[in-house]
């Protein structure tokens, strides 16, 4: 079965806005493949290149070199985005709309027939637990509700692939738990999910596979259980080891990391 | 091109307009000023009617220009600032679709606004003047709408050049003021200038959009007979050319803009 997401030797460079910094490389030779029904967690510190990779997948920016495809179609073709749902980090949706109107707006973009739109709206609002607030304007929503409205818009076209950029960022523990539950349910439905997060526990719970990105390079990649066995420690320590934080003797939270086993 | 997406974005802009207060405030202001002037009767009957029509139409022009420019100027910057452009562009939508959807939405929103204003004007005119001419009224409305189309496209293109909504709106409003007030006389000024200033001014005179072509206020204020339809069609074509020119610029700039 062909992969849902295929990235080959991806390089993304951009001109830095900082004076004298010139061209910076955000992603450096990234190759990745995500199969159908997998939940893939993208880990990495801020500036590691996670969001940039997602931006390339969504066609927001072109790759400097290498290639990326979704469902076998080059990401630069708008049709590649027909079967995906995307939730950006902290978005403020059209405040003057109700969630129902917001979902109708996005459904129209996907050319979903009216009867199916209404059915789909009911389904996704039930999934994200916003049925009671469907006729309220988004400006009256809490942050958690807005994020769930965002998830609803990402699901309106019943996508086969979901790309979620830090979906629990800025949410309280209950909000996080609800979003996590939704991802779990989507996983059970067989959806392919690619999401980035700083919450390592969350990734460990939800993901089949993880990739740890650091300075634009994929440092570790594989099923969580395999990585834990390979390194003989939990995901958080593997992450700290990969990003080089634990080896810093000046670090305020110095931790002892076991030596890496040879592959 | 995703016409369904273009239409969805257009209806979103119209919905935003009637859920905001701008339009209502300007309409009520226009109505109150016009009606209070209409209540005063210190001129002879013919004079007061023309005077009232002129005031009402001037207020409609000012209000509609403000609504068109402000609405168009904030569309794309607001999408970028609120980050709603990200889920939007993550759908099967091109950036050209977004620009066209925003343009169409602003045009429809301004069309509805103009219709409300002109119906109010017709009601005021009909109450004071028995010689109300429907064809002239319709031609003035149509030409006014065509003029707003150029301004909307100009403001959309400007919103991709200037970072702040306020600076873009101010520049477009100043440019509109310049075009309506000075451009029509620029050829006479050019004639008195030495070279190369003469050529520069003449170039500006012929290249900038002559918005005054679309001002048919005198036609209805003085109850003149309607203009022939050929000059109207020609003026609409002229408006379409400038609108298309600014929209192409907007599409090219938006395609090059880094998002996110």
C-alpha cells in the first residue's frame, strides 16, 4: 500500500529577517514515510523544523530541494489537499460566525452537497462535544472550545489524513484531555494523523510512531516501544538526549542519561 | 479555479459586513443628516430639493467609499493576523481563489450597501420631487458601483503592500481624493510644465483611473435625461480593465507572500 505522506530528502531554506544572518536552513534532508492508519508524533524543540515541514506538506511554502507528496500527489497541487484536515496552532476563527456557519463555510469549499453537509456537521459537533454551543458565535467561546471548533473544521470533509500542529497548546488539562480523546477516537476510526507536540506523555499515549526532529534533521524515528527498548529509557529522556540538553553540565535539571546502544 | 470556494468566501465577507456596526452607523448618519436638512425650508422649493439631493448623494458617496476601502483593506491582513488563512489555504483553494473571493464579497457587500442608500435617496427625492427619473437613478447606481469596484481592487492590492490596515486605507482614501479632485485637471497643469514634467504628468493623467467618469450625481440632482447606454457600457469596460489590473497585482503579490 503506498504511503499517505512521503517526504524525500527535503530541504527548506529561508532568508532570515535578522540582519547579517543570511539564508537559514530550517529542514535539512528530511525523509519520512507515514502509512495509512498510523498516528505519527512529530517531536522537537522550538525551531526544530516541525511546523516548517507541515507548511511544506500543506503547500504554504515550496521546498528548496527534495520532494513531498500526499496520497501520491505533489503537495504543490491544490488537489493534494482534498483529503486532508489541518488544525493550526492557536487560530482565532471568524468571530462573527457560529460554529455551524463556520463548518458550512468550509464544507462549501469542499463542494460537499447540502444534505451531506448537515449530516457531517452533526457528526463532527458530536465528536468535539460542541453540539450545545453550535448556534453561539465563536467570539463567546473559551480557548478550549475554540480549539475544538478548529478540530471540527479540520474534520468536516471526513479527511483521510489529519495534520495537527500542537493541538493541545495553550489548553488547560481538561481541554488537553478532550483533544487527546478525540485523536484517540480518530485513530480507532483508522484515520492517519500527523501531529506535532511538546507534550511527550501525550505522544507516548497516542502515537504509533514518533520522529524526533532537531535542527532540521530527523534524529530518531520509529515506534515508541522500539525507541524505548533501543535506548533503555522513557521517551522524555530519549528526547532530552537527542536534543543534547541532558549532556549540558550547566543545565539546571541535569539528568543522567544511559549510554546509547549501538543500532 | 474553485468557484465554490470563491462564492463561499464572498458570502463570508457579506455576512461580516452586516454583522458589523460600520454600515449601520454610516447609514443612520447619512439618513439623520439628510432628513434634518430636508426639514429646513429656507430656500425656494426647487432650490431646496436640489440642495437636499446634493447633500444626500455626497454623503452616500463618502460613506460608500469609506465602507468599500475599509472593508477591502482589512480582508487579507485580518485573515493573516487571525491565522484563518492557514486552515483556508490548507483546503483545495489557491491564493488566486482567495483574492477573487474577497473581491467578489466586497463588491457584493458594497452593492447591497449602495442599494440601501440609493433606495433611501429615491424615497427622499420622491417625497420632495415629482420628476424622479428611474433610469437616471439606476445609471448613477450602476456607475457608482463600478467606481467602487476599482477602489476595492486597489485596496486589496494595497493590503498586500502595506503592512497595516490603517496605512493602506489612508493611502487608498488619499489616492481616491486626489483622483476625484485633481486628476481631471492634471492635463491642464501638464500643459504649463516644461519637459520632462509635462510627459510625467500626462502619463499620470492617462494611466490613472478617472473615477470622475463614474460620478453621475449631477444627472439626478438636476433631473437631466438619462445618458445613452453605449457610454455607460464603455465606462463599465474601463472600470473592468482597472479592476482586473489591480486584481492581477493582488494575486501576484499574495502568491509571493510568506504565510504563517
